[in-house]
């Protein structure tokens, strides 16, 4: 296995713990340099992913697990539905595996796989974690505990939460405590459709169900990013604004851009590709905003000129642009 080259400052670096089924949807089609490393310890899936991403130098597959202890092993529980394979056994008495998805969490065996921490991996192989995505079937806290130095520089984290006792041992509150109280990240949103899991046919008026689990999105607070200074701060704020626009937080992207503008940083002779991608995402979001309110759209036009130093493309210019409307 060839290790990826350490990314430069303007490349977006993503560490994905739990890479089963491939690159996460929130990162697909990323139109800027990216260094995406996924950790998938189940041997058959790791081999499939390695074949799948052969020829993609910006995506690497690591065939081992991440946890809280470096250079060790963990046991993976093989479940009937392979999406639940992990280091924590499903709880057959839980609402999810007992009522909603019976049989899917049945344990059919176990295997022992190599494991390390994210910090130890980065120390040995280089790289960084601008963003973390962690979905490891209630082993998430162990991964975070092994990523202390990585989290010191991380801009955002997507992590799966369990609100029910679907797996043994971990609760959502432990993740909140770790990320908010101990690491001083800000919880931005829960990524779900606003409804709980339906428990029977009697679903009326859009009110039903229980929220068994979902992804949570955390971001680093601005003062620590601004303390980095210079181009490091600029790159961090640009990448965080892109992350916001791709993850259901468009309003937060404007806050990021305001902070970037206040630093005095401006694009030089060569525009970083991720900054150009940020302009594209902003334009497309503003075009959708026009359908809600012309007054709000006019604010976006003014902000585009202020943030990027140029006129925002008009409606027909968007439709005629190969960059903005390639299809």
C-alpha cells in the first residue's frame, strides 16, 4: 500500500473512520484538491475499496481500525447487515435492533484486526485532519480519544450519535461532553430529516417516531483558527466556509467569510482552487435564495462583491457558464 503524500496548506484533508461503502456523500464531487483517507478494518470491504479507488491518488484506504490505543488489535463483530460491523456489539433488546430492524444486528461471528490511534497514524505517516468523519457503530468516542492532537487543528467533525441503546456502552452525551466541554467545539446541527423513526403505521400530521441516532456536525470556534495567523487562518476559514455550504449550514458560511474578510487576507496572483470552489458554492446558494426573496438575494450580491472583489454572475450568466452549469 502506497501512503498518500502529505497535503499542502490549501488542500482539504479528511480522515474518515469507518470507510465502509466508500467516500461519504458529503464529500463526493468535491471540486478542489482533497486528501481523503478512509480507515476500514474489515478485510473484505477494505480490499473492495482499495480496488474501487485504484487510480484515485487523492483517496487512500487504510486496512485497519482507529481507536484509543496505538499499535494494538480490536475484535470486530460481524453482523447480518454488514453496515453494522464494528468493535461494539449491537444490542438485540434495543428499539432499533429489537423493533425497527430486527435480525439485521444478529452477530454471526467475530474477527481480530489491527488498530491504532489517529494521532499515532499521523505521527508515522504524515498528513493532518482538517475534517473528521467518524461512523464506527458506537466506537466513536474511542476514536476521538485517540485523536487529541489531530483535534487540536481540526476545523470540523461529523460523528454518528446513538440516542438509544442500539449498541453496548456509548451514549450521545459522552460525545457531547468530549467535543463541547473538553475540546471546546461548537455543535452546529444534527443531520437528519427532522422526524424520528416511525414505530408503527399510525403516523399523522408529520409527528411521530423516536430519534434513535443521527450524525452531528461540530466546528472549531473562530478565535483558535484566527490565532494561527496569516495564510493558515485564511485557508482554515475558506475550507470551513466550503464545509458549511456542503453540509446544510449556508448561513454559517457567511460568518466564516466575514471573519476571513476582517483578517485583511485577499487572493493574490493565483487563486487557490478551494477558494474558487467557495465562490461557486456561494453563487449557486445565492441563486436559490433569489426564489425566496429578492431583498435577501441583493444582500448576497453585495456580499459577493465585498468578499471576493468582483461582480456576482447574473442568472443568464450562471446558466451559460460551463463552470457553474456544466450539464
